[in-house]
């Protein structure tokens, strides 16, 4: 039989019957009259047929088109970019991470036991309310917090020193006339009383306690010692007031309940974590318990009474709970969905949450208080500690990126963190404001990357939730953009002009200072003088000649002088201390007198 005849669209020509590939949507054969070339792979042809359309062109053909907009990018870079994009999409199909618990019967035993004996939800709800009520009863007691962990965070003058980021205790064992240490501990009157009591051994930082303070008058030569974990600050001059602790006397006081209450809350949260399968029950209850424990027990804000403290913590809890509901929806709930490794969750997630919540204890050894350039320069060891933290965070981020890629979520999270980075850059370049990363803000930035159900993510998420709790309960939602004065604080340096001391005439029994008239055009109208860290004298324009003679307070004793410009009743920055030795030698401070100073070191006669 003769072969079948077909009619071509380009003309009436005779051709063979179509092949199976052509019937399945393969490319039409080329003819001399055709001006187009149909290039298609077999795989793309198959996929194209499924949708009734032609498949995509090969990459080399697409990039040869005149409409291709990235022609200016070198081919190798384009190839690398395509490879990176393909890598970020991860395997196909995605490998969803899920924790396979060790010893499942043991980890699931508490949940199964409750399900067996309390099968109805109303019974479980009643048991939960009973546990929470018992826990709440423990907070009807008066609570105290740690005293020795307090550090000053702005420079304080102590003689020739500028003390910062350490416990503020000046003094120690008193000395007799022969220079021998006595059993009496004498402290400068501006020392922190609670820390001084711990240093003297009157009370314990672990158990608290009470003592009797005796206010004394003038005292000279405050010694430095290390006792009970606190190193006191030396001061070899006189101070108008001091205090001691009276031995043999005691006063009734309430026992420090921080550690018993910590044990109570740890037990309740552990039982809850082991016995709760539902994330919607586990997270809100744990979050509430930890928040009120931090705010009322472990790291409470400074308040004069329990009622005002409770009011403040409740006010901070409401916005914190709203934010917690958001990151529960997008981070905690996805991670703990169908999680049945309850013991591992208790150790990793809850343990991490306690570590983060108690960071005033757990991270107290890290020499970083605030992430601002000036604070990092002022804290010994802070740059090294920050470098280690950054390296550790980078290693953690690499691990999380790998798991996000396996789940096929990496492109979305790269976009999310790209927006975060853009937001931070905008915050940095806003004029007259400074970016300050608080505990709660750091947690909010990093929590989205912990939604994976892996053991490392359990630990990371718990620590970050704890940091959020500690930051909001202790400090509230402080602004991440702060002015220079807000960062400086009430006692921080103003970086103002310094007085110009033009002449210093020292002698053994007295010393005379002369200074230039303060610059009225800049608002300065006077001079203030500190002698041994106490303001002793002020002078204003119009009150006579700019000269002052000071008499030595104690024969043969060193004295320290600092000067500052005045604006009305307020003083600007004081100079570094100049030292007037007991034998009449004057040693001017590094910046005493400011620009054009006539300071000098001389021996008096």
C-alpha cells in the first residue's frame, strides 16, 4: 500500500508519517522555507506537552537574545550566580527536619500517664490551674535581689583614678598608727553599702542578711583588699564622711528567698515541660512563669516597695506577651509541632531558657555591658569577648543555614534577614541617633532562624526566649535608637570644654591656682573645683579675680584637684586629677587646664 500523503502548512508536499516523538509534541522538522529553528530538549518537550505549551529555551540561547538584560555581567559570574541560586533552593524534595527521640517510651511516659488517668481536656486544664496556683502562692512573700552584681557604668573619680565597670567599694581594713591592719573595716561614704557589707563579711551575697551601719566622720587613707569576691578601691587621701559596720549587733530582716524561689520555679517548669504535649499550653505557661520570676525575684527593676514593683512588672508583661505571641506563631509553634522528645525539650529548650533568663548570673563573667563603641573601649577584655561571641554566632549561623537549605526555606529566610540588615543600616545612618542592641531586640532578630526542629535549634531558641524575657522584664522595651545624652546617662561625660588653668603656685602648706575667664560666648560663666572628689569651691564671673589659694587639710597628706567650667549651677566635665603631694610637689593632670594651660610640676618651699 502506498504511504499516506500529508499536507504541509508551507505547501503541498509529500512526507513520511509523523514519528512517535513528533506525535508527542516534538519539534517540527526544518524546511528550506522555514525562517525559525525550533530547539527543544526531550525533557523540556515532555514537560511542555503536559501544560500544552512549549518548554523553556536553553540558558545559552536565552542569554544570546538581544532582550537579555544581564549581558554586561561576565559569563563566569552569571554561571556562579546561577549555581548559588540553585544551591540555596536545596534538595528536591525538601528534607524536613524532625527529632527522633532517644528512648521514646521513657520520654513519652509522663504524657501517656496523664492521658490515661486524665483523658478529658477539662481534667488536664484543672491540673494545670492547680499547678500554676501553687506556684503563684510562693510570690506572696517579700523578695530581695542580688547586691554584689551591681556595677557602675559611667566613670567615677576616685583620686587620680577614673573607675568604671566594677563594684564601687572604696576602703577596707583600717590601719593603726603603725600602719598595721585592724579588724575594723572603714569605707568611704559614697561606697555602695550592700557591696561593702559583703566585702566586710557582714552579709552573704548568696543568702543575703542584715547588719548595722555606723556613720563616721572624717577619715584618711582607705585601703584596698580582696574579700568575698569583691576587690575594693584604694584612696590614699582624706574624705569628709565614712562608715563602718558594728560587730556584735544584728537586726531582724527577711531572709533572702532568691534561691528557694528559683528551686520552686525550676521544679514547676520542669514538671510542666515533661508532662505537656501541646505547644499552645507549654509555651505561654513557661513564658509567664519565667517572666514573673525574673521581674520579681532574679533580676527585678529598682523599686522601693513590693506593690510598685508588681505594678511595673504587670505593665511590662502585657506588651511582652503580645510580642511573644507573634514569635510563638512563626518560630516556637513550627519547631515544636509533633515534637515528642519531651525530656530533650526540657534539657535543651527549657534549660536554655533558664540560662537566658538568668543572664545577670550566667553571663556575668562576660566583660560586656553595652554594645556601644565607647563602652567597649572602656571595658577591659570587651573587644576580645566580642570577637569570640561574633565567631561563635557565625558558626551557629552556618549550621542553621545548612538546615534551612535542606528544608527548602533558605531563599525566604535570606530575604527576611536581608530586610533586617537593611533596617539596621537605616538605623545606623539616621543622624543624631545611635543604634543600641538590647537583649530583647537581639532575640527578636535571631528567633526566626530557630524554627527548625533540630536539637541545636531547641537550645538556641530557648536561650533567645530567655534573653527576651530578661530584657523586657528588667528594662522594658527601651528604644533601640537613643540620643547621645540617653546613652551617656545622668553621670556620663559630656565631652565639654575644660577650664584653662594658667598658673599653679604650689607650696608645702598651700597651693594657688589662676585661670582664664570662662568663655561667656559658649554659655560658661564660672569655675568649680573638686578637692579629694568633693566639690569645695565655686567661682563666677564678677566675683573677684580669677585666683584661689587652697590650704592643706592634713599635714603631709596628698590631695587631688579637678576643675570644671560652670553653666549656672551645673558643672561640665571635670579635668583629670592634678596631684598635690604631701611635700609640696605639684603633678598636673593629663588634661588639667585644657588648651593653653600653664600647669607645671614644681616643688613648694
